[in-house]
C-alpha cells in the first residue's frame, strides 16, 4: 500500500508538554518531524507517541464524526443533507463509488491509526528506564487499537459476514516503507489477526484496574472481543465476553429518567469506550448532524431518514423517539443526540456502550436466555418487557433484537453493519431507492487510488 500504509508516526507528538492524560487532534503528518531513535529513547517519548495514537482516532474522517455518520447514512437511518455533495449523495442513494472522497479519506485515516500502532509496537522494545508494567500497558493499548482499526476496516471494506470469502482487508502488522504493498487477507485470516491482537492485549492488560473509558483497559478489550465474535458468528464467545463486561461492575444501563445523560454529559455510566473532545479539540458530530435550532438543511450533512420516524411511530412509549427532531421550522428530520453542546462542539465519540453488550449477549444467547437482556434495554427506555409469548419463534426474536439495536444506536454507526452482517441490506434498502441494491452494497468499494497505488495487488470488491 504505497501511498496509504507508509505513514510516519514520529510527528504525532506536538510538544514535550503533552502527557498521557491529554488527547490532541492531529493536524498534519510530517515524515521528518522527529527521528524514531529519539522518540522511543525513553518513556516520555513513548507516552507522547501513545497520545498521538489516540489522536489518530479523533480526526474527522474516523471517530471525529464521519466514520459512524456515513455508515448510518448508508442505511435506512439517514439521508444526505442539502449540500448537493455528490460523494455524500452516493451514500444516501446506496450507490457509493470507488472514487468517493469520504471513503478515500476514511480508508487513509484508519490505516494511519494502524501505522502509528505498528510504530509503537516496533519501538517500545528499545525504550530504556521504563517498568515492564508500563511497557505492557503501552503494548496492550497499541495492540487493541490496531485490532479495532483492522476490524473497522473489515466491516466497512470487506465481506465480514462471510468467513469463506477471500475479500478481507490488507492486514498490516509491521512498519511499512515507501515500496511496501500488502495484499488483502481472506476474511477468516483477518478475523484471526484481529482476535489474536485482542487476546494478547487482554493478557498484557489483565492487571489494569482502571476503568477510565477514554483509554484502553481490560473491559474495553473484552467489549471489542464480544463485538468481533458476534460478527464472526461465534456466539459462544460473543456471549462470554459480553458477560465479562456486564459483570465488570464499572458500567450500568441508565434508566428511562436519565438515559439522555449519555449524550448530554461526558463519560456516563453507560460508556465503556468514549473518545473525549473539548472546545479546543472539537468533534464534528454537532456540526454535521444538528447545527443551530433554526439551521437550514444545507448546514447539516447527515439528516434523518423518514423511515426512522415511521419506525419510532410504530413503537409507542419508546423514549428514544424524543431524540429525534420532527418539529424544526425547516421541515426536515434530524437526530438530537449531538445537540447539547452547540457552542462547545465537544460531543464525544461513543465507541462502545454497555447497552451494546446486553444486546450482543441477547443475540448470542438466542430467544430462550437472551430475552432478559432485551428487556433490560426496553424497560430502561420506556417500553414494556416482552414475554416469551411475544417472541414465539426465532425469526420474531431476531427482528426484536434488530429493532432494539436500531432504536438504541441510530446515528452511532451501527445500523449499516448490522444489516450487512445479518444479510438484510438488499431487503431493507431496496424499497428506499430507485437504484438496484445488491449484496455488493453490503460493504464499500476499496478506494480507486488504493487499487492504482498498489498496481492492482489490492483487488476491488465484487460489483464495483
């Protein structure tokens, strides 16, 4: 991946005053900023590199907004805003092309995270004067974020729902040079690499008792394992790791009187992994989904699909409908999840919440044992508990779980992936567009410039 994987990590320290407790958004990457031998000379340099690694997650094209938002746009949750932006409109019509600027930028952004993690993993062994516990912590965090980045690439650009498919992603585990080209792994091999990183991280971090949701800790590793195993359809392990997070004791599903605190405060009890932003380091969630109360639709990139309004109208009593704006004077729909900090624009990236663990376990355990977890979410969001008579068969139960996921995580970047992994993309999206939707629409195309840069070694997804 000549142009994309050869990313310099050494500029990820902004100044010697950066500490491990801060998180600074990257502005640029320079290949000549600091030599690796200096960066990894001691624990101070290693800490700064780790800060840089977290910063790569916060750029606009990754968890700064676009990655989760464009995925909801490419589902029945969202429609494109009024900019008449060709690339944005491609998502809204489920017709994303290989030259789409959003997918190009996101693809690059995620591989920058991987490149930075690889640099840390290669350089931490040269650091002197640091305790083994500290080195284990750094390595465990880097492995976890590398695994998460690979997984985010797989579910966006690979056939993640088909373990027999050759269309995984390029799995990059070493520092690349200017001529390096990494071909796509199979889907099965991609999952193997992701899980191996997470399992190793779990071992390295096992003695960490801190549950700060802004930094990788054992609960976050377990939550990622639960998510990955669910996508891989290893339901035994998905339930196992979701249970570990649920039983951890650090998290709680907020009740119906308080659940909006997830969006109006930082680091609520629901947050397992949350990327923080502030007035100096702003996210784009507010700007791209809400703007000001009297904003014209042209100021909002990601609007609400009327289909989501219809969905909520079929669920009387669901308090999550209150997070949908149906009354603004401009006559369009938008999410209110990111409306609270309109001046600060410090809306967090809600990467993993405890509610997801309950719904993962509900899906993994199935109708018999899983219904209690579904009801845990429903009763804390204003709905009545379901009885076994309400879900008489597996198909009904699967729809119930799907609906709870949609109600809970709309505009948090789950819906498109849920449709793809459950084989529902064609059925759900076809009625919403005049264009033809096929199985190819279950993932994005590999960016055209990546195909060109690798001389075709990285091959395109079928149908593009």
